């Protein structure tokens, strides 16, 4: 028997049905990453597993016990399932160590000294032993999430559930939290992780669940999901999250927002500094200096300049596509003399500059 068996799980609210018919099995020691578009029931699924949400119908067997049985001993079963929330859920009026000591003292009967020693050991595992006597508000977001992970381990659970553990973090804090979760995966702990971090899902998971429209549409090893998905919806989702898209639809675009979005994508894809700088340089020289400037000259208030950046693992095979076909009726802006000079400089950043159709350029970065 699998450690977790979910059959025909359904959850209804008055105005929405986040889970329609979910069926899944998880074996002991598996690391399951749950991915999919926002609003497709991923978090609801995780919360149903330990009955933070009560299913409308269906069954959830955890270690052979039906979590949907009205007579189930929920406090006892929840001791087997640690939970890490996206907003940390720490008690701000208690010290870091005290946050970890509460459950072992209340539920396991540990003495204060025993619980404190356990808390120190757990904080050591997440690299925060020196923060034991700090207050949560004194920590960074990444540190607070690591404390939340340590607290999730405080009852020595068989299963650890993560509900988007990095979604509330700044990009630079994501790596430190994912490093801790990856370390837990290597120890053989059974984990289910709702995540938007595709690199983690690919590198640390034994299997990946793709959820869409309240159902589990595809499950398989990371290689299958990311390289050979069985469903078109899975393929389309994977392409979207591995690509950056931006449309410049104004002659006075929001440049800080665009640059921040591009920088965040490059960081998530672990692109090299050279490739990242090249992307920013091409966007600035081609999209802004040439195309947007020409749109202003032509008094085009709503140009349609589309940028698409796609990168393989680690930023390999990075391609920046610039689509400016909407501007062609007025002549090709990138064929002007100054544009050709600029493009000659940019070509030094690329393995290849591809022009297979008018108004579309693909820059294959080195």
C-alpha cells in the first residue's frame, strides 16, 4: 500500500470547485512537486491531505488511515504530516526556538530543556542555530521560511507538505530556502511541494504532478513532464514558465517594470552574467533605442512590439525573439543606417542572428 492514496477527491465551495476529481498515490520516500497554473486547486489539494480543508467527497488514505472518516483522530494524524505555509505562520510574540518547542512540549510531553535541545538541532539543520533566541521579525523572509521548515520537522513527521514555500520571498531569498528543501529530499523524507520553481521541480523531485482545472492531468518523472509531456496542456504550461514574454504596447513603456521582470526571469533560469547582460543590452538597443524611438517618430501611441526570451537549463540555448511586424507598413525600422550599426555591435553577443521572416528577429546568445 502507498503511504498516501487519494481517490476521487472533490472540494466544492458555493461559487467555485477547486478540486473536481483528483486521484493520486505517493509512496514512502517520494518527493512530489505539484505544478500548474494559478487557481487550479494545488494548494487546496495539499490542505485537504491533512484536513485543513474538509473534502466534499472522495477518500484520502494516509498510512492506511482514512482522513475523511468523521471519527479519525486528526491531531494524531497531523503529527505525521508537517506543514510549511507560504506566509511562514510563525508566532511573532515568541522567540524562534519557542516556535519550535511548542508542539513537542504540548503533544509529545517533552520537557522544556528537551524541547529546546530538539529546537537547536532542527535550527542547525537549516543553518539558523545562532537565531534561536531571535524574534521572527528580526529575520529576513528566507530565514523565517527556514524556521518554518524546521518547525514542520519538530514532530519528526513521516510526510512534509509545502504550500508554495518561496512565493512570498524576494528572488535572492528563494535559493536559500530551496537549498534546505533539496537537502531534506536527499535524506529520503516524503514530501509534497506546491511550487512555481521549475528548476527545483526538475532537479529534486522523484515525480511531478501537473494539475489543471481541479484535476491531476499528468504525473510522471521530471524528464517526462519537462521533456516529453503526454498532454498538450502540460507542454503549453512548461513552455510558458520557461519563457519570458513582454509586449511593448505604448510609446512610453514602463521600463523599470520590464527590466525587473526580465532580470527576475534570468535569475530563475540561472543564466550566466554574460547571457543576462546580453539580453538587457539587446532589449535596450533594439527594442527601446530603435523600435520604440521609431514608434514615437511615427506618432504610434500603441505599437505592438513583442519580446520572447526562452532558455534551456542553466541558460543554455538562450534565444531572444523580437517581433515588430506591426511596424512594417511604415518601413522596417531595423534597416535604417543607425540600426544596422547598432546591430553589428549586437551580433558580437550572439552565435547567430536569424531573420527568416520580415519583422521577426531571433538572437541566439553565446
